[in-house]
């Protein structure tokens, strides 16, 4: 209920923002364009955000014959969590990571990388997948997927404004001085748009990771498995980094590299791994 309300408020706020920007830059024509964009954005965010997340990661569906181990683990955990078995995807990268997406437990998917299956034993994979099913059970996968779509949309709007101002604005008029001033304001939007996307992610992500860790540990009854997995992921991911779009980073169990990684500690969408481990088992690994 609470997550559904947050999703509705987020969509409404984003709609208002896009409409305001459209009217500011293009008057009535800009408002109409923004209204169309907002409608497409909202429908896309609700119905297709999970598909966009899976496509952006390069995830491919995996059959039971191709991955009997992961199917057995997911089906067992879904039964324990009393939720439908999600669709299962494999991301072809050696960097260890995983995420869940979908608009509700009946339309959920989990994706794991090839790397995480190679470095983790069954108990550790159980911990990781239980964490992801924790996101599904807690019904926060919709808002995660919606935020990923909206964060990307903010950046897209910023780029549209840049090009619109560069070539004369939505109205097509304006002299050289106006165009220069417009270009400066659009450049500001190019800087602020990714920042706004990051702030949206930060607003919802950190506490949810702790909650999913706790729910995953409850599902398995074995917090040690997830703690060991997080420790391994933290060490291996630094050796074999995974780079994704900033708008998708908050989906993953471990924050991958994003553009502008120099600011990763300032704008991290995840709590520190060491603190997550301490919350799970009361101490960090030595």
C-alpha cells in the first residue's frame, strides 16, 4: 500500500515537472509536447520499466535445462516466501551482481550475472536470491523499476532541452544572444538532470537494501549465506567491475560503476557493504 502510494506520488511529481519545463521552454507548444511525453513516460514506466531494465543489462532468459541449479534455488525460496516464482534471467558478464524487477510479485523477474554463479556456493546464491525475492515480497520492485525509468527520462529531457535551445528552442525563434543564453541554461539542465536522477534514487534506495537483506535472511533462516556472498561480491566486483547506466545502478544488490564514478561515495545508492554485513551477523568478516 505504502509503496503504491509512493509510486503514484512520484509519477505525479514527475508529470508536473515535465509539464512545467515544457511550458517554460516552449510555451503552449512546449506544454503539449510535454503532456505527450509525460503520458508516454508514465505508461512506459508502469508497464515496461522491467523490460527496459532487463534489456539495458543485456539479460537473457535462461531455461531450466540451462540452469537447473538456479531454478531449484529460486523455486524453493519462492515457496518459502509464499510468492509466485519469478522469471529467471542470466546477465553475460563475469562481474558478480544481481537484481529483481517487475511491477508486482505476479510480474517479477530476477537476473543474476554469470560471475556471481561462478564465485558463490549454493548457500551464498540462496542468500543473494532471497535478498532479491525480499524486494519482490516487500513490493518495492515497482518503485525501483519506475525510478529507473524516470531517472533516465530526466536525463533525456535535459538532453532534449540542450538540442532544442542549441537550434533555436521549441518555438524556433530567438536571436543569437537569446540562443547563447538558452544554450547556457540548457547546459545547466544537462548538469542538473543526472543529479536530479541520482537524488531520486537516493531518496528510496538505501533503507530498502537493509530491509531486503533482513527479509532475505528471514526467508533462508541463514544470514551467514548472504553475508558471505556480500563479502565475496564486494571483493570480486572491484577486480571485475560492471559498468551500467546511472539510472539503473540502484536496482542491483551491489552498486556497479556508473558514469561519474568519482562521486560514487557521495551519491551512492547503496549502504556500505561492511555495514550491511554487520547488520546481518553482528560483525564484519576479518
